[in-house]
């Protein structure tokens, strides 16, 4: 054993223990706190470090259970436990229903019901023909007196705790009726389980202690020079710990932006550089903007409850903006002024106000249409929510980048060029293909697919030219290109990932090593 090397690496917490005790002493955290004025954390650190140097061994481990009184328990001590309060109330006021007892005693109905069940079983109370609890005249059970005594003792204890070992078998049985390990806020006693560990120094510890004494090390050496020591000059009379300059420095981890957030910002910068204006909107939308304004019939399969998340409270918006509500309702019914025949059904004005979590980014485009400049280019990055099976390329909540281009001269060729830019320059794909698609709100419609090196071909998003039923209902007469891309899927390529779930990994080290290809 290299004693000199061990001595150089001892902390003052360890040094004091080695110089104060011998291998005959039984050491516990409480002993160090009392005799060396250590805090509990300091004592545990000293034990851990000494054990790592094989200067300390575990002699024994003894589990202990304590019952700590809570604020509710202190209230019971002051006002009486539920059983006693219920008995006293019924004895003084006569038979009463359980809700009446709860209201008069200030107890929760669940506590009254639970207490009445026990008292009824013990024969102290009974439910009469009028469904009221009445006193039977029987003697008060001993467990109620024991419980009252336990609460009184715990409230007077210095730390509010009762040691299970100090309780009789009957007291242990009673207190368990009032105690919980978890959720202790609604329990008068909280169960605390601890383990008393007894340590003993090894024979080698005696040799190290001897070396410390020979070197004149006391454990009181200072580890740093403070401004107070310098200003007072007291540092001249102090001894300082030696420094090991060969120790590796502490790892410094500077803060940095999450790679996925960087990617989202990159997409925004790219589109802004191309002259697009950004728009945004709320996560909670009405069925009107989420689907009706996009000429999706209210009976369409995509409007099924399993495809959107409905809001529980409130369930509906108060109103929908006019004249867009009337225009869209007329378009659905008979085409309105759009030149279409519509869907030929009576538009449901109650359904259209229903609140849902935004299921598609196109809702942002629907909001923007009647406010858009012509010509104009707009985009948004929207968090969307859709009932879906989670796998490598699907999530139940996801980001979409959504946009429109409005102008007299835009056409399908313009749209395909935008899609290729997204696939190659933003997502970093090398192979791109277009597939005919169908969306209720665009015609023609296309899907853009890219090839992932591991996952193979998958859909990046959909696009098309808004139908007149969508644009004219909002007062727009020029062609409008619309696209919606799964930005999470773009990130798979850009960040070199094989599974969408990795974007939200809890492994911080893995996230730190992740780098984008832009």
C-alpha cells in the first residue's frame, strides 16, 4: 500500500475520521454528525471515499421504519381523529346522514365514509332505517384511544417521528391505518424507511493515520484562499492543503442549442431568405379552420374522432368570423359563388365550432388566405396532433412546415421546383420522386417522396394547387400553391437519424454528439 500517495489524495473529511477513530470504533452517520459536527451529506461522503480507498468496511446494515406526522396529522391532533369527531357529533346531535356529518365536522366525505365503515364494524355506530348514522351506546374501541395517543406523541416529538421499534404490536397495527409511503399529503402519517449502516476502519487505516500524524496533517488545513483571509492577513497563520496538479480538470459542458431546434431555425432562415413571410396560429383550432375552410366535407373519413383530438372543456368556440363562415357554408352546400356544385348537404353550424387540437399545418394557410398579399409567399412551422401509431416514421404529435404562394403566374411547375428545393437543400436528400396524390382541398395534388439510406422511400409531404372552393370562399381569385412537409422527416436526413423517436431522446450525451448536415 502506497501510504504517501493515499495521504496526498485524502480530503479533510476523511482525515478527521482517520485521526479521531480506530478500527475498534463502530461508525455511523449520526456518530460523525454528533462528534465531528459533520452534516449528514459530509458523513456519507467521508464513508464513500474511505470505502473506495479500502480504508473502511461495512460492519452491518439495519433497516428502520419511522412514522412522520404530516400537516393533516397535526390537524387531527388538534381537532381529533375522524372516528372520535364522528362519535362525538352523533352522541351530541343524534342520528345524521354521512353528508350532514361531513359538513358539520369539516371532514371529507370519503374520510367520513371510511371512518363510519370501521365504527359500524366495531358496533359503535349503525345505519338506521332512515339511512342515518346513529350511536349504539357501545364502548369506544381501544384503537381510537391508541390512535389519539400516537398523534399526540408524534406532534410532541422533536422531529415529528415515531420509531416503529418503539411501538407495541397493537400500536404498530393501529398506526398503519393512518400511514402511507406515497401520496402522504392526504395521509396523517408518512412512512419513512431508512437503513442504519455501521462502518469500521480497516487495519490499513491505522497505518495511514500514523502517516498523517508524522506529516503533521490535522484535517484542518484550508483548501482555498478567500478574500477575507487575504484582507485580514490571517492566511499567514494557516496551513493549506497540497494540490495535485496531475489530476484531470473537471469536465466543462458549455450550453448549446438542441440540434433539432437548430434544424427548425435553419428551415426558417432558408425560407425567409427566399422572400417568404412567416405566419403562426394557436394549437387549439375549430373544425371550421381545421377542415371546413379547406373544403373538407363534414362527413369526410378524415374528420372521424379517431383522427383528431377533441377538447374536453370548453368543447366549442363561441363564434366563427364572418363573412368567412357564411361563404364556406354556402360553398359546402351548393358551391356558393365559387362555380362549384359543392357537397350537397346542410352545413352543420354546431359541428363547425367544435374545438380540436390542430391536426394539420394547412390550417395556418386557411387562416392566412383572406389576409394574404397578392402576389405573396407565406410559410409556417406548426406543431400538429393526430391519432397515429408511433413508429420510425410516424409520431402522434409532429411538426409540419406549411406554406402558400399566391399569384397570377404560379403553376404546377413552380410548385414542383419548391418541393425539390425542400427535398434536396433542406432535407439533404439525393433521390426524389413525385407521386400523384389526393387531398380534398387541392387539385392537382402530388406527394413528394425521398429515399433514406436505411428506411428507404417514404413520403415527405403533400402539395397541390388550392381548389377554387377554398380560395374564392375567402375572396382570392388567383391561383394559390400549397404545400405541407413533415419537418420531422426532413430532420431524419439532415441529422443522420433512422427513427423519428430519436429526435426526442432523453440521452443527453447522444444529443450532444448529434450534428446537422447544414
